[in-house]
C-alpha cells in the first residue's frame, strides 16, 4: 500500500512539474510574441484589426468618428541576411459630422502601403532598422475619406529592444504624383515615436504619438496614444488584445479631441 502511495505521489509530482513547466513555456512564448509586436519590422505575420472611436468632432464638437484599420504585416525572407516587411493600412471609416447636405458618410479610405528592407539580425549595438518606399493608393469611396491622389515617398524605422523596453521611431513622407486634378496636392510627413514596456506573461504597455504634418496647409495633427495589450491563446490561435485612450494634443479645426482605441491582432508565428 505504501509503495502504491509513493508511486501515486511521484506521478502527482511529475504532473504538477509538467504543468508548471508548460505554464512557464507558454508565458515565455507570450513574452516573445509581445516583444515582436513592439517591433514594426519583426519576423512575425500579424493581422491587427484596430478600432478607433473618436469624439468631439465637427463645428459643434458633438460629432463622432469611427475608423477600423485593417493592418496586415507580412515579412518576406529574401535570404539569410535580409527581410522585406510589408505593412498595409486599409481604413474603413464612418463620419457623422460632415457639412450639410451630406451629414455623414461610410466607406473605404485611402490605402497606405509600406515596404521595409530590414536586416534579419540586429546590429552590434542592438539597433534594428528598416528602410523602403511608402505608397498612398487612392481607394477612398468618398471625397471626405481620401485625397483622390496617388502618392509615393520614403519610409524608415529604427528601434532598440533591451530587456523589457522597446524604444524607436517610424516615419514617412509622401508626395502626390498623380490623381484628380481638382483635388489638393499631398505633401505629408508622418512621425511615430514609440515606447513600450513588457510586464511579463505577454502583457505590454505602449505610449506613442502618430503625428502628421501637412505641408500644404502648415497643420499638425498629433494624437497621443496610451494602451495596454495582452497576448493570449484561443484554441490553436495566438492573439493579442489592446485597449487604450487617445488625446489630440494638436489637430485641425473640427477634428476630434479625444478617443478610445481597441485592437485585436491575429498572430501567426513561425
């Protein structure tokens, strides 16, 4: 009987140890994915669905804006030393503060397509970088939702990940080169400095700005975003959920003042 009890105790200990080891491995996997999500040119296929709820828009500051950004990120291995990272932003938008007689609109916005040539491994100092072209594709279904112009320009990102921290900046500049003749030209600079900290077990807090300067109108738009995300698993699918707030430190007249952002990202690690 004692032998049986000893054997049972050993099996319980083995199962508990295996469970703890499995939880530790799962936590490490979640941390690794969370770290890659903080890197715009990581070797990770991801498909974020980013919902932006913006408030206090329009002339009376009682308007509402919703934008769903579908943002697939697809790394392509060119060889052992280089990757090509495709980052696409497809906005689907609703606005209810248009001037009369329109009032509101719903539809697609312009697509922004970026391609980053990036080294497979960080440099000796741990710096990660990528550089390439950015394209503005006039896919908007309403004049209020897009520029009516095809644009092109350079884009680049540089960052460093050390311990639990990630710090970097992503930017581009796009000029219009073709499109509808009666629409305004496009000359815009986009700057996105970002800072993130990993708490462990796949949890991350991120602070960034997504600043745009319109050289045609001499106007800044500067939303400041603070969000918390968590990597988790449903069945065999790895996911990340993020929730956060947004405050517009600078914006054109009639633009929103603040908002809420919620993002669900599908992850496809190799």
